[in-house]
C-alpha cells in the first residue's frame, strides 16, 4: 500500500506541474517610458544663444544668415576657434533620464579640413557632461547638412549648456550651424 501512495503523490505533483506550465499567465507590463524633446532651429528669438572665440569678440563674427525659411549661424575662425551655444532647461527633469544632443552643420567657406566638438556642460558647475569630437574634410563650396550627436548622457540637474565648437587652426574658414535637438527618456 505504501508504494501506491508514493506513486499517487508523484502523479499529483506531475499533473500539477504540467497544469502550471500549460496555464497561460498574464504578462507583466513593462514600466512606462517617458520622453522629452527639445528643438531650437534658430528661428525667431536669438537671445538664448551665446558665442565667443579665441581671437576676440566672436559675437562680431557671428552673423545671422537668413535664407527664407531658414536662419542659421555662421561661425568664422581664423587660426583659432569659435563657438555658439545656449542654456537648455530639461523640464520635466528626472534624475534617471538619459539624453542625447545633436546639432547640424555644414561648411560655408574655406577649403581643407576642420575639427570641432559638440559639448554638453553642467550649467551650474561648467564641467563637461559629454563631448563628441568630429573632423570634417570638405571642398570650398557649401555642402549638405551634417550632424554630430553625443553619446547618451545622464544630466546632473535640469540645467545644461550645449555648444558647438569650430576649430580652424591653420586658415580662415566658416561653418554654418543650425538646429539644436535634445531628446531624453526615462
């Protein structure tokens, strides 16, 4: 009689396990993702933008290039660097957010290569959060728009500063810069 009870108990375990495995279960919902998107195409209000460079007041060299329907900035560098950037407030801010920054650029005049970087800076400490360097070789005619995008970064707070740096160490060159995009998710 004892072996039958053992066999019966094992049979109950097998049947219960088979039932558990075969029974459909409701899938756990994935956590909801939130996202935030910022874009400044340099149309309209220019007051958030700042510029500076190595050879004096770069705001004198920064010109608004209006060609309906687009406006952009021309950075001019002569054996030095020029930058344009602006403060961005991430709102709503979440300490778990992951972001990327992108800016569009194209050569405006000059020939040969140039380099630069897209910089994301902590607005409160002025420390770099993320930097993406680039090198570009072009002909003397204006070309197609190019993008430079940072790797993902976690902002330390809601205020960041994003700027495009254009470096021309050997000769006079101009770079057209337009459209800042920041995308975040958490």
